[in-house]
């Protein structure tokens, strides 16, 4: 599977999980859904930053600027996840933060799918994107096996370093 198709599939999953989270009324189930969503988001940001963005960054100036913007959006998403993590399992108290996270994620996903991905396809070509897709799939499986706790700890360290805390 190509990189863009793989990432679009993850994007659809985010939308489904946010919808499930909004529809669910059982607080324990909300907490479980939220934890799964956070795991998916953390893995997604990691694989994009490690395997896709470095290649897009050197493809051309326009993609370089878009990647830098995407990295900043990832940072803001990570900060929001870090804040939400401290409030779970009290999903009701973090509902406004979840709304902000949803808006951030949907904005980022829409920008990628409408602007970044078409440019990436032109700049990199199908073969290169297929190779990146294989790497994304392998890295996703590796990170899933590694465990969410460790990923979130690593993410928190990155957030603190970038924020100067």
C-alpha cells in the first residue's frame, strides 16, 4: 500500500474514533476510546515525522514549508494530548480539550489530504511513495508492539524540550 493511502486510512480512523467518542455516553467506554485514539495519534505523528516528512522536506521549497507547518501542528497536537492524558479518565472534564484536539487533527488532516499529498505525489512519484508506505506499515506495527506508555513518555519529553520546560 502506498504512503498516502496508508495515511488516509489512518485519517479515516481518527474521524471514526472522534465520532464514537462524541456518541458514547458511558464514561468508562469514553475513556477507553480516548486512550485508543491517543495511541493512534501518537503513532501517526511519529511515523509521519520519521518516514514521510524528511523526504518531503527535501523534495521542493513548497513542500519544505508545508512540512515545517505540519511539524508545528504536530507539536500543538502533542501538547494537547499531554494535557488530556492528565485528565483521563475524567473524560467529561476534558471534553473541551477533546474538541480542541479534534479541530486541530481535522485541520491538519484536511490540509494534508488537500494540499500536501497531491504535491507529494507530483514531487516523489508513485514508486517512492509505495516504498515509504511499506516503511510506514512496518514502523506502525513496531510502535504498536512497543507500547503506548513508552511512546507517550517520549512524546512528553519532546513537548517539554520544544516548549523549553
